[in-house]
């Protein structure tokens, strides 16, 4: 069944056409990926589908009563909101949705914080889980997700992959995570001005999309060549002033005009503009850039790493991998000299030059223009030994002249990332430290960034949730792993897929250990602690039973009234309701006895 469809949607922003003639449809059970270059209008299209924005032209038609959820790129919460309050905040009847809210808290592993924990005190990854639970408690038939993997650690992304791949509802997901797209989607929408009518729809995963896109671009390039040759012949004929009937000559002139317009449009579509990224290298690089000798670090008794030694040299291509809070950012601060280890030592090369891309791009000044961010004084920047006009330098990063005077806060996330890279490229460096540089960047820019990091003549230390990017850039992965007993280990791998295989083995071993522990506990006849959901169920069981018994008494009294007994249809309906309630009560009493027994430890 078709859930939602659009007909010839068009949207412009600040005088620029984002997209036009966009027609698409999403059916039950489809898992659709929405890809395309930064600035193509993907998030805008998502908001139009969700009814949060309006198209300039065209129509959106949804199935009657369609339940839809939207997970924003940066979900918003009130400062005073607890986890439970946030999850229930979009529900019409909080009491009716309470049981489902507790279920999603458990499935999102949020019960470890407790229902009264404030959302604002959670990390970005956990806030994303709360936002997802807030949408899922509405039981959507279609869930729209805008960059859901941003701010999630790799194990959380793997969890989300598995969850969405098995979901019963349809999804439309904006993401540039290529592995995520391949594993989660069965259809791809590509929103790109290069496509005919801006949208390319491909049935299949990301691999099938790449092949279809390549074929489309090749066909358009061939068509451009054919049209250019035809235009050249027509132009030559017209210049010769061929003798012909006036109507025929006029038709050929008009045809040449149409051809010229078609060629210009195709040339624009086929003009593959790419970001030009080339980091400025230091002239001399010593072999020991940063030496880490037996360092340890702990916070509030929680050990992040112990006796860690590592040598950073010009050939280092290191990716740090681990859950949020595992110690990746702490290690980066120690390498930068911003924080001291509890023990051990860190020795930097003399006059070491480090360029640091911060996860939240804190170095950017949001209220100032792009030009002022890249060139605070004057009109020129110093790049690769030459003075370059600042506006020309920004054009390397696909910024147009109108954008350059805008405040940075008006830019999209991907555009801000490009601007931060533009800043870093102005400074010579021996070490590049990049903390989540891939957030919001489109695939074309990611590919250019991958190539530039491979060619950089210095060390690269990387934190990213983009597994493909990690595998392309890093030659070594340092993984932070916390075991169920709290003990920390740091494991080294040659690539991401090797880590993933090891990670799955660890999960299996931990599951087997937990199963054995439960079996031993049952054998010892020790009390078993009720789960969060079971505790809630038990506490509310008596009230539910009393409410049903009152309803049963009312129905039984109603069924005995003389005026009702004479109405066959009415009495049949009442007896049906009485029968249903009695069956519910039997189940509830049995469940109550089971939970009471479990809570007392009599297994």
C-alpha cells in the first residue's frame, strides 16, 4: 500500500532553486535512503513530507490517518525534561502510552539512567536514542530520519542498523554513511540537480545505486557530446546562409536555439564541481612526532586506559574507536597537551605543529561571515606560500559569492565542516587530529577528503563513526573496549571489518557468560530481581484489576435490567464484553501471581 507520494514538488531558498519536478512514492515496508550533495535540499524535502514545511509548488498526498514520525538531525528537548517526560511529550494520552514508553526505554537501554534522569545531562548519542523512542512510542507507519548516525558511537550505529533492518514500519533515511545505507535500505532516492527532474530512484541497496548513478552520468555525458556535434553542424549551416524556403530556415534557426539551451543545461549537469582539499604540510618532519610512554587515566575511579604506549610518526594513520565516554576524546586532549595523564609521560617533538578539527567545530565564529572566519583582516589569505584572494580561496570549497557574506550560523552542517577544513588548510601541520570530520559531509566531499588524508605527508589521528571512511584512511585501529565487569582493554586491528568480526565474537562470549550466570542463579534458588518493566507492571496490576472488576460489575448489572433483557442485540453485545473482561481478569490474576512469586524469589 502506498503511504505517501509527491507530485512535481518545487522549492527555492534565498533565490536558489533547491529542487523542482520531484515526484516520489513510499510504500509499506520500504526502507528508503535519501542521498545527494550538500545543499540539494534533502532535509527540506523531509520536512515537507512531515508537514513541517511547505513546497513552493506541487502536491504531497498521504494515506488517510497516516502515523508518521520525524527524527531531526539535532533533536530539541526542554532543559527540565526527564527521559520519561521527553518520550511521552508527543503523546495525546500519556497514561495510555506509559506502558509503551517503558518498553521503548528498555529496548533503547535507557533504563540504566532511570526515568527521572534529565535528558540535557545525557551525551549526544543517548539523546538521539531518547528522540528515537519519542517517535517510536507513537507507533509510526513511516519514520523519517535525518542523519541518525551523527553523534552515535560505532556500537550504537550497529545496534540501530539491526533495529531498522528488522523494523515493521517504513523508513526514509538521510545519511552519508555508505555501510549503513547498504545494510539498512532496499531503495535509494538520489536528490541531485544533475539528475533528470532532480530525483533518481533506484530499487536495491547502495551498491545498486552506485551502478545506476554511474550509468546515468555516462549517458548524460554521451548525450552532451551528441548534442554538441549536432549544434555545431546546425550553427555551421546557418553561418553559410544556405538557400532554402523561409519557413524551413526559420525552423532550423529555432532548432539551433533549442539545441543551444539543451547543451547548456546538460553541460551544467555534467560539470562535476569538487571541493579542493590539500592540507599544508610542514617542511621537515622528525620521525618521533609524539611519544606516549605508559600513560594511564581515570575519572571518578573509572579507568579509561592503563599503561598505554604509542609512537606517532609521519606515516601514522590511526583511528580511535570505542563507545561514547570510553576515553577517545580524553586521549586526544592528552596528545594535544591540553590535559595531563595520571601517570606516564607524553613527549612532543620540538615546535610540533598540530591542526585539530573539533567535533562540534567550536573554532568557527557563528555570528561572523564566512569571509571573516577565513580572513579576519584584509582580503587575502596565505596559502601554500602564496597570497590568494579570500573569495577565490572559498570557491575551492564550493561556496558561492552570495554565501561568503552570510553569518556562519546560516550554513548547513556540511557547509560548516567544509569551512572548518578550509581554515585548517591555511596552517602548516605535522599532525592532523580529526574528531568526527565526516559529520554532514556528502559522499563526493568525503571521497576528496579521504584522498587528501592519504597523500598528507604527516601523521593523521582520526575519530569517526563513518566505517567506510575509517577503513579507507586508517592503517591501524585502536579500539577501546569495556568488558561487562568494568575492566578496560585496548585492542589493535588492521581494519574496521576485522574489528567488527572480533566485536561480534565478544558479544557472543558475553551472552554465553550471562546465560550461564542466570542458569547458575536459578539452580541456587536465589531471588531474581524484577526487571524495570516487570516492577512497573506489578505496581500497577492491582489498580488495573480493580478497574476491570468495577467495569464487570457495571456490565453484569446492566445485563440484568428488564428493559435490556428484551433486546437481543444489546444483551448479546453485553455478554460478549463480560466474557472478554473475565478472560482478561483470569490472565491478569495468573500474571500477578507469577510476578509476586518471582519478586519473593520462589522460583
